[in-house]
C-alpha cells in the first residue's frame, strides 16, 4: 500500500529533470525566383570558428532543418544544379536559438554564385523563448550583489525584472 504513493511521487519529480537543449538550429525554405519550392537543394551550414559543416537536403516542399549547432558564427550555402549557388555570411547563433532563414535561388549556371553580405539582422521567429551566454570575463569583472550569478541575467537584452 505504501508503494503506490512513492511511485506517484517519483513520476511527478522526474518531469522537471529533463535537460534543456543549449544547441541552436536553422530551418527555412529554399525557393526559386517565382517563389516555387526547390526540392533536393543542398543546404550547407559551416561554423566559422570550428570549420565544421553540416549538410541538409530540402524535402519536396523545399524545407530544410539543420539541428544541433553550437553557439557561434556560421555561413549558409544553398545550391542545386541549374541554379546559382547562394552564400549567406554573418549568421550569429546564440544558445538555444531556432532561426528561420528562407533563401531564394536564382536560375543560372553551376559556376555562378550569389553572395549575400549585407542584410537586416536575423530575427528569431520560431519560438518566443530566449537564452543568453554570459562570458567568463563578465563573471570575474562585473560586481554582483552578494555574488549572486542570477542577477547577471537582468543585464541581458530583452530581460525584464518583475
């Protein structure tokens, strides 16, 4: 008789033990100049700092998803035979970002490419949650009230103390 309440308590306490994912992802749609989906396009996301690449192929709807990216700076390349290669630089991902990035390929030869270098800043529209990274030098140099590390979260952009 005493085992049932213990089993229920263990089940209820196990729920919050799920780990939070700190890695980021990039998803989006690859389309042509007429906004038609481009199926089978290769999307390569390369880390600038680590020089590692992750490759995804678009599905029949032209959608792609690149997951498990560590925080840092990235470049995105999209290509398919018969289209110009598109290169997008200056992508910055923070912890737990879920970035939506749609790209449009232009019809052209395989040897031609389009480089996008100056665009509006990236806006995360996939989720409303936000995470930030506090660097070690900030922990060492910024005075905190009572050395409470949680007070540093109020210095991050978009965080409001209530």
